[in-house]
């Protein structure tokens, strides 16, 4: 349920309401809006009618509103205004189109640095790259570990781009958080609830990818795990779902983007690289995602995709990424979004 406070309510009254909620075995999450302050009441203990009645007559309370969705903190019923997340001066969730780009996996210092410089030069806002890689086969490349994080962090510093990198286990959360500005939870870990709880206690933004067989409700409930631990900086990422089609790696659910905007206040970006698995489909799906209302894109880029240790078939060359950026800008403008004024001064590498 939602406790709506009166405009003139005092801090002491707010504190007393939070105390009553806590004494009932529940958690109160404060949302400060432009015109009012509300408290989202969540927890594993059922809300007792007696508590609702007590809160209705508490000083400073205007009304009690039930939340009908099973996901509470991510729902627009609790927070009508969009969540906007600031990462190193890059805002995610407002009218700016954010582009996250980089290699699937860190391989060598030169590969990471050349790619970081190239995506920066083309206008990317955030550097992506993996150091811990989940693989379907145990015989495939699984990342460089902390050494890869060091390479990525060095390239991010030198190009001035914030860094996003995936974390696979609860034990590695603090390690990845030392290097990355955004922690990524991959599709295979969307329902790793221990991991979600752990990143929920880290004070850094978390990008949560949709599981390959997850419904939208399951996805939002996974986000709820992070939000319920106190971390409000959650970004959702549509990266394709598994269907009967085998031509593409996954089937990209463009409809999920406007649906999320209707149901939730959280920002949503699209990953057409993982959604398609084919480099020549990345740009068309990226444009469709932008037209569908995505707050940003995540694109895999590699200097020599044919020699990549991981996911080369879905990675763009430097030249193709630059072409994508040129095509995205007018589509974004047509749907009321703008590209960040970050056309870079760093020259692109001649590789790729």
C-alpha cells in the first residue's frame, strides 16, 4: 500500500509513520515527489487491516492507497514520475538518448583501449565490457577476471567514459564495484536472488537484463529485489527472449519497451546485439528500439569481430558503429529524444 502524506506534514510526523510501519514488521520506502511525499509499504508480512486504520488517522497522513501490482517499488502506482539516474554526468531516464558501447569481453590492453577510443569518438556515452563472462559451454572464453576489470577501468579513465561491467556472483560484487560505475546483472542471473539482494546493498546503479524466458512481471519482480534493499538506481535492459525462432539468437521484444514505460518508472534500454546475434541486424533493431521509446542502447563493438574471443558475430566494427550512431540521431529526434552533445575529441583507432 501507499501512504500519502499531506503537503504540510512535518518531518516528525513522517518519522512516526515510518516507525509504525517498522513495528508492524514491514518496510517503508520514501518517495519525494514534486508535490507530495509518499511512503511505499512493502514486506513479507501481510498488511493488517488494523495497521491501515491506524495509519489513516496518523498525524500528517492524507490517505492510504492500495497497490494492485505484485511489484510495488518499481510500479508507477507508487512513483508516477520517471526515475532518472546520473552516472558520471550521464543521465539515464530523461529525454537524452544514452548509448553504451564497447567489447563483449576485455581481451588485450590494445583491443580495449582502441575500442574505447573509437566508441567515444563516435559519440558513445558509457563504455561496456566484460571481465567475468557466463558461457553456455565451459570450454568457451570466460573472461580475464580482475585483470580485465583493470584494463576496462584504465580505458574508461583515459576516455572519460563511465564503465559498466557484469558481475556473476555475490562474492564478486564488491570487486566489480571497485572498478565499474554500473553493475550489470545478465540474463542468466536475472533470478539469482542472492545476487540481486547483494547489489541492492551497493550504492551504485544496477542494469538488470531480462531473462531469456522471463515474463515482464517476473522481470519487474526481479528489479523489486534490488529496490527493496534500498538501491533505487535500477536500469532495465531488454535483450531478447527465447522463442521457437532459430534464425536469430533471440527474439527482441520491442513491445516490452512501451509496456515497461506504462507499468514502471524505471528507465529501460535495449541490447540489439544479444537480441539478434547477427551484426547486420543490430542497427535495424536499434532504430526500432529508439522509435519504441528506449532510453538508451547497448551495442557490442570490436576492432576485428572475426577474431573476437567472444560474440564476434554480433559485434560491430568501428565503422559500422559510427554509421549506427549517425542513423540513430534523426530517429531519436523524431520521437522527442536527443543525443547527448558528446561527439568526442578522442580520435578513433584505425583498426577494424
